[in-house]
């Protein structure tokens, strides 16, 4: 979203410039979201693998082995959850940029209409 200290758009050139800037940020954001998703999936696989190894290496009845595996794999699970949070944040940022682009396109259309009516 636009920061409060940004200069408001008052002419078609500034509006188009802002639209282009937002479109470029959205385009760059695709690789950011993809990288964050890739990282989250890798961390999830690592957490699953750490749990499986811990479970196999634990002694005792099944319920005790599950608890031991939960404890032993907690750091990997935490890393997976943090990576998932980063991915979700990247997705939310991308959606916010898309909404801001749509809003800016609407503002630009209004500005063009206003300028057209003044020229007529």
C-alpha cells in the first residue's frame, strides 16, 4: 500500500508512472513468492524427515516414541513453521500489491476522465 508520506497523484503521467511501478513490483514479487514457497516446502520435508528419524531411533512403546520424536524434531518443525509464515507473508504482500494496482488503475481512469472533461 502507499505510505502516508507519498505525494498524491494528480495527473495522468504520475498515475501511469505509479501503475508501471506497481506492475514491476508485482512481476518481481512472483519470484519472491516462489522462492518462499520452495523454502517452506524444503523445511517441511526436513521436519518430516527429522521426525521420522527420531521416531525410528527412539526406544519404548509407540506413544513414547512419538513424544520423543516430537521433542527431537521440534527445531526442524519450528524452522518449517517460520518458513511457512514467510511464504504466507509473501503471498499477502503480493495480493496487497495487486489490490493497490487495481485501485491505482481506477484513480488513473478518474484522472483521465477529469482531464478529458476540462479539455472539452
